[in-house]
């Protein structure tokens, strides 16, 4: 009976320690990403856990098309 209680407490401790480790890891990672953002570290673009999104101010239903921008051609 004593060994069963010891196993239960061991499993509970393992779950709590694992949860605390994961939370502290995520807090540390987000803190370092914030520091790297303020330092304008360009190596963040190569990290796998960072998603880069393109935000544009355009009318509803607009689409982003890859290509060259339009240039004005004048007759001068």
C-alpha cells in the first residue's frame, strides 16, 4: 500500500515539474524573442518557430499578387 502511494506522488510530482518546466521555457522563449525584436535581429526570419505575416491596408476582397510593381511610362 505504501509503494502505491509513493508511485502516485511520484507521478503527480513528475506532471507538476513537467508543467512548470514547459511554462518557464515558453516564458523565456517569448522574452528572448521580444528582446531580439527590439534589437531588430534579422536572424529571427530564419527561426522555425516564428511566423512572418504580411499585413496590408487594402480594400475588402483584394489579393496579393507576386510580381513587379507597375511603373508609369511617360512619352518624354
